[in-house]
């Protein structure tokens, strides 16, 4: 299973989510807004997104860091 993390710079929850995935040994791809990706790209992937991170496990949208933590515990 591979994760996708939509993130942005200076986002503590994004950093915590990536650290948690690393700790659990789950490989992930980071799609960072402002670094090759735009807010529009995020909204295309997650039309309801109001904040980052937005995290997918495989094709399933998990949500943010709190939801990821709950899912992996």
C-alpha cells in the first residue's frame, strides 16, 4: 500500500503525517502545493478539500493527520 500526501510548506500537520507514515513503514508520494502542484490540482483530486494535509492510502481518501492517526492506530 502506498500513500499520497498533499501538503504545503510550513505545515506542522503535514510534517506529522509524513513522520507517522515513515514510522509505520508506509511509502508515500508527497504532492506539495507551491512545489510543482497548485491548489487547483489539490481541488481536482479532493473537491471538498479546505485544508492540508489531504492523505490517501491507496485510492482511499483518509482525510487529514487526525484521521490518518486514527486509521493507523
